[in-house]
C-alpha cells in the first residue's frame, strides 16, 4: 500500500498595504506643504503687524458709523464727518487719552469709500493707533 503525503494547506493571499499607506501619507504631507504656497501671489508685500488683543482692553476710543451714516465718538453723537477730526483731536490731547487706540466700528453694509473717509478724518484728528472692529465668524451650520 502506498503511503500518501498530506497536501500542504494553500497559503491565504494577502495584500501588504503598508507601502501603499506610506506613499499616501507622503503625498498628503507634500500636498499640505505646497497648498499654502499656491494660494498666495508672488508679489512682494510688507504685511503690517496686528495686535488683535488690544481691543479687548477697556481703554480704547470708539468711533462708530451706522448704516445710515450716523456717527458717534464713544457714547457722544456727532453731527457729521466734519466734526470727527476736531472732537477726536480734543479728546486725544487730554493727558490720559494721548496715544490711545482708536477703534473704528463701521457697519458692514457701508461703502468702502465712506469707511475710508472716516479713517481719514480720524487720522486728521490725530489718531495714530487705529483699529477696525470686526465680528467674530463662527462655523455654526443650520
């Protein structure tokens, strides 16, 4: 009688995914490094420094312009744009307010030209430290 040798069990076919994952991670890293460079133009720009926390301190002068053009310096109403420079100059010449930050709060619906005229009037009034107030954008989805 012939003795039969048992057949070895077939090896399960497996795909080694480690090299695929390594290549994918390297491509993701390359994409993360190069994407910000492609989003900017090549024009040389000297960007201004910003101190976003300065406006959180209570000690700034608020210059407000509403959508309908009404103006206020802190809580005092102003008659018009011509009154901004003299009133601001008077305020900044006081000892405790000299060199204080002036925060311009302009309505988002105002034309750019109106905000520019307000900033020019503030500079004419002696404002050296100017800031523009913005609203915090939240990523709340309905």
